[in-house]
């Protein structure tokens, strides 16, 4: 299964708190969204709600019918030795890549994200062979981000993935700033890799927006220290692309600071802004999450309205709502048994559709903005 899940936010557990969001009930229609040209694409990943063909098909139906962008998010490792030797990837991975590419709706924007950083965001990405997140083979298990083999192999991998998907937007690192908390000693080496990869990819694809993504809540927890370190990679990102799951820090969307995203955009106000991934739960987050987070459909809708309002005011380029549908079935059948189940539980109920496929009030707000024409 493609990881297709958001950032490893384990370090933010200490910031979680269980403030109430109110009981479900009649949902206020909320403020009208602008009846103007939409500057940003709206989309989802193809993360399925169930380990079945029906689950896969439902995710692609949402991409086609409820958005105008497909987000291809690869966070399950890198085929390090194959990329270095420029040989064909493992057949299961090749089949996955080709199938995904074939299902992107004609006319949709494509956002492609890959990363050299592992799931825990504290070191080099795992090996992507026949399966995701396989142990790194020798000598890759001893190499840092700035090793010649790593830099060359990852650059080749980026190029190959771009050739397959011909994206409109390309992220070469996912939530890179978490390294500043989990493994700060690796940051100089990562900056070296970022410089090389960005320069090489921009040289070959000068019109393609090439960037890394920044975890917004980690940035908000230590803005000055993060900004000082992120200044080193600002020359190597064409956009400020946020990963944001604000419910991990504020249990009510009304409590999210008004300038939460604008402060992140201020890192480089001349660069376009986007939400590389985001979401908000519509049901309480409970065990095995170590902290209960109260949530309901009304709060989820308020967050969507807030998010799209910010996207308009920041003239964003795209918004990727990570999960189109709650992954109840996938959780029950597989994810609850994984070692990182307490982390994955955070996102089980973040869909704009419930686990049974029923649309939520937040989807109405999403559809209203989707219905307006997108600016070319």
C-alpha cells in the first residue's frame, strides 16, 4: 500500500489537547465563498478507504468528480540502487506507477511529490523495492543525505518520476523542516542535497515549479529557529508549500491563529503558496491515539471554509485535501495492526466523505468553490 498518509507528527503529540468542538446538529451554511475566479486547483491523493478495487476506484472517482487536481504522493521509499544504476525498478512498483499515471483525468492538474526523507522524518528514506519501506540495503544504510551516491540516485529518481507523470507541480522533499526537530544534525547534509537536486531538475525542466514542502505546525511551534534554518533552502524552492494538520495543535478551527498560514508564506512572500497536504477530522480521534481530540462535521466544515478563504487571500496555486473518504475499512483490516497505528489514527476520519461514502457538510463548501472557474 502506498503510504499516502501525512507527516509523522509524533513529536506534536505533546501539543495535542482535547478541546470540545460542540455536538453535531444543524450545520450553519457559513459565509459565502467568493464568486470570483479561483486561483488554485483543488484535489486529493488516491489514498483508498479500503484495501480493495472498490476502494481504489472510489478514490479515483473523487479525484475526477470532486476536484481538478490529482496528487501523486510517494512517501514509501526510493529505489536507491536501481536509480543509481539507471535500471528498471521492481515490477510491482513499475506497475503501480504506470497504473496511477493512466488514471489521471485528462485536463486535471498533476501534483507529484517524492522524498529522500523517511516516514519518521529523521533520516534517509527507506528502500522502495517490490514493497514499500523495505530496509535499506548496504551501503545505503550508512549513507547520509549528502553522499554522492544518494544525491545522484535521488536526482535520477526525480527525473524519472517527472518523465512518467509530467506534473504541473513537483515536490522533491516532503515536510523537510521536521528534520530540524527529529535529526538537526542532518540538516546541513540535506541542504547540500536540496541544492544539487533543485539545480539539476530546474536545469532540465525550467518551467516546472520545483519545491520542498514545509510542515506548518512544526514551523509554528518554533518559528524563528525554523525560519533561520529554512533560509538555507529558500533558494532551492519555487514555492512555499504547506503540509498542515492544524487539529493536532488546535481542536477548534476557530482557534487556529488568523495568521497561521500567512506567517509561513512570509518566509518568501514573493513565492507562490500552496497546501501540499491538509485535512481535518469529522469524528473524534480516539484510541490508539495517545490523546483524544474531539471533532465533528460542523468543525470540519468551518475549517474547509477557513482554508479556502486563506487560499483565496494568499492567491494559492493548489489545495490538496489528502483523504477524500474516511479509511475505516482499511483501518479495520490492516492499519490498526501496524506499529505506527497510534499515528495513523489521527487521519482515519479526515475524509470529506464518511467511511460509508456519505458526503459531509464540508464537501458542500468544497464543491461551492470548485464550481467557480479556475484562473488559467
